[in-house]
C-alpha cells in the first residue's frame, strides 16, 4: 500500500501541467499524470523517470466517462488507493469570432474544458467524501474574468469552471474537501513560444509587471492549495497574472 499522498494531474505532458506535476512531486506527492495518447504519455513517462518523479502516466480521454472510470479503476488497482488531490488542468483552445465559429469548435471546447470537469470530479470526489479529506484544484484563465474577443467558447468554459468550483466547494466543505481555481494570465509555454518578438512585447506592455509568467508560477500556487497550509481556503479563484487583472 502506498504511503504517500496521491495527486492526479490531467494534461500533465507539457507546459503548466508538467510544471504542476514536478512541483507536487517536490512536496512528496506520488504523481498520476495523464495525456491524450500513447505518444504523449510515453514522453511523460520518460520525463518522470529523468526527474525521479514517483508515480505513473496514463492515457485519458477527458471527455469520455468510460475512460475516466477506467482511470479510476487502474489507479485503485495499481496503488490500492485513490487520489487525495485532483488537478483539473487539461484543456484546449479553438478560437474564432462567434459569427465564424463552427458548432464543432464550440462543442469541442465546452466538452473538453467544462463537461469533462463534471465527469471527472464526480468520479474522484466520491472517495474523498468517504475519507473526509481532499483537494480539487482547477486551472481556469484570466479571460474567464475579463472576456476576450474570439474566445466565446473558451471563456464560457473557463467561466463555467469558476462557478462549478464555487458551488461544489459548498457541497463538500463539511467533508474536509477544498475546491479552488487558479487563473493564470499570460504564461510562457510552447503556445506563446510561437509568437514573434513584437507580439510578445505587446503582451508584456499590457502587464504591470511587464513580463509574462512562467509555468512554475502556477505550479507554486497549486502546490500551496494542495498543502495542509491551505486547509481553510475554498471556493476561491486565485489570479496569478502579474497584475494583468486585479
């Protein structure tokens, strides 16, 4: 039987998700990371091995109930335990102006970012309720609070995430479970690496700290919310954005 607390991080193969997995490992969590396919999971496994992160990586279709239930069964079978911390990080963007947005762009984004939150949280919160302890941490976005042209689908999903967390936090508060959101601003990832220097400068000029954040900045906040030090914080949305939104 595993003696460490277990943290499940969805979308852990790169960027913010990978940074979260690494930081939680430093806090002595056993890490369960997920990716969308065997190739990405294979890369994650190698990364975990090289970083000496204890745990496993699994393929997960975050939109599929059966895939989520299989993940739950696999974790329970492999570790005789269920996660103490659930980090809902997996998500997509599929940008377009509303008048040009296809039904597929809308529903794919909502299903991946929001409906999946319902599916996975419902499965993994049940054992937390039985144990009377747990942490659910969701990665939202600054645009959930500010709005953003060309992202009605993405903003709707991330705003819905905040409402979901506030409501669920009230349902499980007496069970020793906290539910919080972390909302990143502009963070340096492989996505922003595709921007040219002029675009990066324009973004930085709109941030009071005059720079984009790092994936580790989000990971530090997640690790804090996952710790015992954050046991009296629930239903909150904590912004990590260099002053972009206050």
